C-alpha cells in the first residue's frame, strides 16, 4: 500500500492514448494543478504530445496490442515506480483491472475488479445490469448457436440489429448490421461472428464474447443524453453532470462533436448509481442514453476518461483531479472537491469540437448527404454559441494541440482516405 503524502501533487501521472481528447483534457487539468504529466504515445503528431502541460513524452506500443502494451507498462513501472496510472481507453481500463495485482506493485491505481469492467463493457451483461437497476434499454439477447438465431427470426419484429457485444480488444468488430427481414438474419449473424475477432486477453475472461447479440430497433431522435461523473467504492461519494450529444462523427455513431448542457434526470442518476453498486464499479464514468420519445435507453457506459471530458471540467467537475486524489489516497481532499463540484455554478453550456465539425459539414454539403435545413441549423448554432463553447483542442493558453490536430487530420486523410471520407459522409440510423 502507498502511504499518503503531504504534498497533493507529488506523484506524477502516466497517461496513454495521446490522440484522444480525453487524454489531453486530463493532461491540462492535472498539469495546471502542478502534477507532473508523462505521456505514453506511439504517434509523433498526437495533439496531447504538444501540450504545455505535458512534462515529457515516452514511446510505447499501441494500447490495442494487449501483450506488448502490458509488458511495456510493467517495465516502465519497475524503472519508475510511484506513478498514478488511470485508464484513457477501454483497453487500458481492461488491462489495469485484469492485471491490478502486478501493476499495483509499482503504480498508484484506482481500479475496480475485472468482473465489474466486464459487466459494463460486455453490452449483453450491461443490459442485464440495467434491467436490474430499473433502467430502460433496447431489448437484446445473445443467441448461443445458429438454431437459436433461426428461431429468433420467427419471433422478432423487424428491423433488428446484429451487434458485437464488445469493442475492447476487438478487430474488424464494426458497429453492427441492420437486418430488415427474417431471411437475412442468420447470414448476417454468421458474417458478423466471422468478421469480428478478439484478443486472447479478453477471450480468456469471456470465452463467448465472439457471439453477436440481437437488439431490437429503437427509433430515436439521434440525440444522446449522457450522464458523466465519479463514484467511489461504496457509492457514498458521487457527483455527476448531464449533457446532450447533438452531433457525432460519423453521424449517428461516434465521438461527439457538439453537446449542450442538460439537467440531471434524478431517477436515471439514482438508478445509474445503483447499477454501479451492483456491478462493483467505481471511478470515472460516461453513460449514454438514446432519447426515444419519452424514454431514455441506456446503450453504453465508458468506464474511464472519455473524449468530451473537457466539458465537465469547464462546468466545475474536475474528473481527472478526482481520479488522481482517489488513486493517491487523499480522501478528505476528495470529499472537499466533490462538495465544491456539487455546488459549482455551470458557466459553460455548450461544447464544440470545431475542426472535425467544420470538416463534416463541408463534406456533407458537397455530397448533399445532409439537408440544407440541417446545414443551416448547425451553422447558426456555431455562429450563436461556438464562440463561448468548450473546444477540446483549442484553448488560448495551450494552442499547440490544435495545430497538431490539423496535422493529424491531414495525415489520416493521406493514409486512410476511404475510411476518413466514410466517417464524414455517413448518414445516421437509429440504434
């Protein structure tokens, strides 16, 4: 066990996934408080690498390469013990939880057990936890074999979706496939299972994770209500904020580009807290609900730092700092910060990731993938609210990451033009 230290920021922090907006938000929040930030990166032009709040950058394998990245973490920790290590992606969250006994010898961790991560990252198990907690969600189940799929086709109302149960450590997993008629269900299920492969790291824990799930069609508005926050081991210490994701890249499925502040739905917040207690989860969370008429359907929970986290920080909920205080054992300071966060006045009510938004609107205008009415609506929104909105890359006192983001976008277009264009031109479907 690590002993408490008198100086709150004496322990350095190690952050991975340097191209992610959540990593940059964490580096800025912690670095501004005096924490020494070390960035683990495989990319030279990753935006967070160029932040003034990053003290040093070290080269590492991809976090999606489970065995190599875990071995690198162990070596780094053995050579430089005492770093705070908190997950910046599902893969890092999984590795820390699954190998916490080894990593805790040289890192300061704040991680739940691996079973709790499985409960949140396996969408089939998440659906069960949601039902037990009284949260609504799209009806879903996992056929165990092809005969079960065929029988399901005789009972289900179409369209339905064939979806992977998890994204973590998956290759060629995709977002799933829409099926409009019973005759196509089994071929689609078999194709999804054949296409998606998973690393041994996850198969050793969940042997049937490769079985796709069937999910009923939910006709939503396209808006995603999100609840983001922090919860401790007992559920006693808790704080959250809500917002609505209005535009994504790709449209309908992907990281959010535009968000607006929303009020907390007390019933959802209470049941979400119950879900975490049942799952045994604690730490940072980002829970997503599809708005479907009067219902809000739970569709995803991210148990780690996440892309629009700068919005919560700007609204008075310093999630990276809360995770840091929890990992370093500063309970009193954690309680004080949570109290301040609950009483904080919201000063930012909008979030705009400007560069990818501009690219998406331009591409959809040129190809007429978005209606003229929607184009006008978004451009008015940017004109009216963009000037005061949180931008995860652009800040006056740390401008270099925005420049690096421009270079990163150009590099991705040159290297993967088809994939990048597909993300810009995609038209949304309901879940």
